[in-house]
C-alpha cells in the first residue's frame, strides 16, 4: 500500500547551511518511516510534482529572514508572509506560486501542505559545513517536527528559545 504522506527536504548539500533541510528531513524520516521521503535541490513545480496525489505534504527548508535567531524553527502554511529559500521569490516560479497554479488547474494537491522553515546563518557559502548552532539544535528540531506532525490540530510551532529579533 502506498504512503499517503510525503516528507520533502529541500536544500543544497554544497551550500553550507542551505543543506540543513536535506539533513533534517532525513533525520525526521527515521522517526516517521510511514512517510515517503524526497530530498531535492529544486523548488517550484519540481516540488509540486513530487507532492501530487498525496494527502499530506511536509516540506522542510532553510530561510534567511533576519526576523529570528539562527536555529529557530517555524511552521508555515502555503501563502505565509515568511518565505523559505525555495518558497520565495527567485528567477523562476517559486513553490508557493507553483502551488497556486496547480490549484487553479485542479491538480490533485494534498489536503494539507505544511512547511517547516529553519532560520539559518549562511546558506550562500560553497561548502558542506553546516553552522554549529544549527547542528547543535538538530535533535530538538527533529523532536519538535515529529511531535507537531503527530499531534492533530496542533498550533503552529515556533521555537520559543529563539524569539524573533
């Protein structure tokens, strides 16, 4: 029987902190093995294509907003005013825009799409080293995401240890 939920980790394994979404999704999947797992460097329609036909889609990505301390974890819904590195504006159609286009075409989108965004320090330096502050928070972030997913009707999680700036 096919899974009805998918966990998508977004990022680049060669762009320092941008790789956090990939790493974090892999760790979360160890605890939620009933979810299908997709790790991607893409965005926009590539992610929309991956979530078609699922009931639930969970996306994990990095963000740089300046509104939170590095390591802050925030649960977003599609259309939030906070953008992740792949949900916000770029030179191509971003994930949020791609979801809206797919919705207008009556594509079989998930009933629930949740984005977990992590404020990162440096997603632009070429290299595979993720900042120590983010690695130190990994076990807590995994626990927060798993708990949030397993708690129906949960309020959006915002890491209380890393308040907005």
